C-alpha cells in the first residue's frame, strides 16, 4: 500500500514539473506608441533574446505603418496619409506603394460593401472627431451634410505611386481597416523570423498563429454590459470586434459612438457590437465595421463573400451568429 | 498506533496537501480579474483591487476610479480625452490606454483568456 502511495506521490510531484519543461516558453511585450491603442504581442520562443529580436521587429513594423497611415501628424521624410490629405488637393503627390495599395484595397471594400465602408470619409469623420474630443455638443446636421459632400472615393485618383484628389476638400481616413492591415503585416514579420506560435493584439484586432503548446488560443468576446460574453478557441485566424462602447461620448444621456453611418451621417444604431473571424486581419477589421452598419441579412451575405464568420450583439442583448461561428466557441 | 500506520497517515496527508495546493493554483489562475495594474511609460505604477471602491491619482497625469467592480478613467490631462471616453473595464486582458500620457490601466487575469476583443 505504502509503495503504491509513494509512487502516486512521486508522480504527482513530477508531472507538473514535466509539463513545464517544454522547450518553448511564453513571452509577452506591450507597446502604447502606435495606432492610438495598446499593442500586446505574445509568442512562444526558445530564448528571451529570440523573443526580444522578434518583438522589436514586430514593433518596428507597426511604428512604420502607424506613421504611414497617420492622418493627424506628418513625419519628416514620410509621405503619409496626413501629408496626402494636406497636399493632394492641389497636385498629384508621390507616396509609398503600401499607401497606394491601401487606397486600392479601400476602393475594393467600398464597391463590395455597397459604400458602407468608405476610406474617403475623412471630412465627415473629422467633424465627429472634433465634437467627440470636445465632448459637450452634437454636430448640426447641416455641418455633417456639408462635410459629407466631399467623400466620393472616385475622386481619389491613384496613378502608380502618386495620389491626387479631384475634390480638394476630400480627406482619407483608414480608421476602419488600417489597424487590421498593420496587424496582418506585423504578423508576417514574426513569421518571416521563424516564429509560428504567437498572438498579436492591436486593441481588439487580434491575429493568432499556431498554438500555445498545442492548445488553441482563447479570445474572449466582450459583453457590452461588462465581462466576457463568449470565448473563442482559435488558431491561424484573425478576430476583430467593432462596438459602440469602444469610443464614444454622451450628450444629454445619449451615447454617440465612433462608427458613423455614411448614409445617415450619425452613429450606426443597429447593434452593440459585431465580432468577425476570418483569415485576414484587414478583412476582419473592415468587415466588423461594415457589418456594424448593415442589416443582418446583408451582413451575412457580405461575410459569406469573404468566408468570414460573425457574431452580432443586439441592443436587447440578443445574439445572432453566422452558421460557422459556433465552431469557434 | 504502530509506526507503520503513522507513516501511512503522514504519506496520505502529504498527498492530500499536494493535491489541494495544486487545485488552488489551478483555481487562482483561471479566476476572472480581481486586481488591476496601472503602468506609466511601460513601468508598473501600482496594483490595485477591483472589489474595493477607490480613487487613484496617477501623478499629475490622470485619475482612475474603481466603482462597483469596474475601473474607469475619471479625468486626464491629455488633449484627446480618449481614455476618459473609454467604457469602464472589468475583464482580464481588457485595457484602457492613455497614449498622450503613456498610461495603461489593465485588469490582471488568469491564463484562460489570452485576449479580449
């Protein structure tokens, strides 16, 4: 009896130790200097110095793309979105191939979403941005409709590496998918450095690759009323949520959030949040915004087009899922 | 009681304690967030409890408040006020970040959820 118990005790003591001796360890790093959010990078690496090398490269790629897509600040020697917004109304300006690629992606999203996702909405969004920062007033419809006259993506003309606006008051705003594009690009950077098991989170835009010691990654979906509504078990996909609780302000008890319907010119009011799971992060990012402003059936159709799965949380708290979403839960 | 039986009892007691402590470790690592931390410039400013209402002044940068199991940014000296407009948080891995002041408030959590979207 004692022998048996002794063996049990030895096994009980050895097992946890054995399970921790996997050659790859989990490391994490956080950054707060890009994309107006907190960036978390977690990866399984052999050594801490290997992780440092990878996380610094991931961070450098995010800094580069943040500067390129920034619509608020210009940087010396970077022909970025802010520079284009300032200069492309007068004459064609030369920029980076990645920015012209992003504009072309934006034009394609505009066509595919029936205009719900518009990268040329900058003049309208800047009005809302101003009032949100002020936090006490709601813009008048006249001011919004005046700015909305300058949001036609066809008036953004790309020729090689140059961009010109045929409407000088048009403004680019890649807010709906720039983070997704950057997350996907930074994930590629990690993969090129030989890291296969990692997760990257750009403030709610998550890319996961591989596993954590053989287990899938667990991504919680925020319950708008607090806590986690459901947890997704995923590998090799992107998960993005757009929600009315992420960025907003209140006037006279009414909440005005940051996802603006290009038709009504006011915040979209169908849902509390939409979560999208699909292969590509920039698509997941764009779809979560587009679906937020579409009825469920049109949203389902759009999700199907991109082989994406979606979860809608309605103001009543009710949830709606595409057919394959539950496979991740 | 003979010596042999006493040793058996000790052995069983050791097994029970080992099992109980292992269970405690598993439980504590999967519990939802009950603490949060504030980082300034990536460095830890402090760790606080979520179950105790409090007002925390972070230098001359901002003021965080804990109320009813949630934490939110009550005020901030930053220009954009994004952090003040962020909803109160209570889930592990869910942060409020003030980029201009480089302040991050995040719920500490178990290993069950890697990230929250």
